[in-house]
C-alpha cells in the first residue's frame, strides 16, 4: 500500500482531479528522457516530460505474488528523441523506468507508482509498443555459474584474458561489394586470416551509414585472397561499398579452440570433461566391458 502526500491525497479526495501519467526513462548510456500523456510539458525532479511523442499506457497490473507485473506503453515514432534506429540498435533495451502519477496543476503533488525496466519492444513503421517490467523480473535472471561443457566467458573480457587488440586477432578493411543485406566481400586487408578465423567475432563499423555500430559475425571464408563476411543480422542501415570496419576474431567456446587458436587453455571457463547426456544415459550392451569402472568421456580435440 502506498502512502500519498497529504496535499495529493486531498486533491484526489475532491472527486474532480487533474491527474497525468509521467514516465522517466534512463538508458544504459546514461541519457535521461521524460514523457507524459498530458497535453503540455511538465517538469519536476530535474526532468522535463514532453507530450509530443503521443505516449499512451495500459493499466498498471500489480499482483501479490512474485510473478512479473507488466505494463505496455505505446508511442509514435515522431519525437526526435525516439527513433526507429535507436530502438533497432538496442539503446532502449533494459532502460530503467519510473512511472509517476502527477497533479499537472501542481506537480509537487505526485507519487511514484512503480520502478521497472523496458522489456520487449515491438515497432512498426510509425509507432512502437514497449513492455515495462516490474523489478520482480530481476529474480528470473541467472546468478552465479553453471556447470557446462562450453566456456561461459566473453572473448577478451577479464575472465578470458585474450588481448583482442593484437594483430593476431584483429583486422581492418573496407567493403568491396555487397551480397544481399548482411553479406559483403573484402578484397584487401583480411587475406592473412584463414577461413573461419572471424566466425562468431564482431564487426565494428568505422565509416559509412553504420559508423560506430557493432554487429556479430556468422561466418568468414577466404577464397583467392578475397574474404567474405556474413553477419548474424542485417545492420540498421544498408552496407555500401567503401564502408570501413574493424573485425575481431571469434570463439565457439570449445576447449580445443581456446587451446589451439588462442593458447589460452589455462583461462578456459568451461568444463570440457563433464559427461554429456549421451554418456549419462548410456546403457550396457553385449559389446561393453560392463566392468563397473567409472565412465570416462572422450577428451576434446
């Protein structure tokens, strides 16, 4: 149960109210935005809440258990602060949200209804719908490590320790030609790297329409000195010949790759000797020794 400020409670008790909803959002890059369903700008707590986006919210659902409460917010893609490109780039993913109920005639009379974060975002040509998840959704996030065959570190992070700025694992080039919306060829710059070297790696665009953005690599092949790069998904803006990029090597999280490609087996964060499902569920048959000895998985690589 929320305790309302005395002045705000008195206003609600009058019967005729001047109430508006306000949303304060803080993206992961630190940028702060305010929006309201009122028809003019409201300002409080150092944030200006603009009405031009056409925000409209569903009812707030709150349950007594630990299930994740959610609210949908719809808005038009016509504010210069909410663009389709930013949504597609993931800048709004998991943004922190505060939902306020405000007396628009006296904004000092207000109450914080809930805190949460942006969940799923669905967008069309002219509008978007964002899910606002309550803080209970954090209880669904995995905590700690999981015993698994593959490494759970991110290539190049402190737990991994591989230096991705080394010339062994990083290349640069520019697009020679495009094939579809997520594949391109590179005639110079990557000829010294074998096919597959950049599989699961990252392309960072340094010029062109996608400058500053990063995209994961699905595949890398080399034939007659020309490299072909296939991206996991198409960039927000089309790739064009001449677009420059830097590309870093990828890792498939296997112990053999960590050992042979990066010489980093000492930092491998998986469990390559853990038995798989096929070994655990294996049953005796007449060709087995059936000696009762411990099961021994086949060594990786």
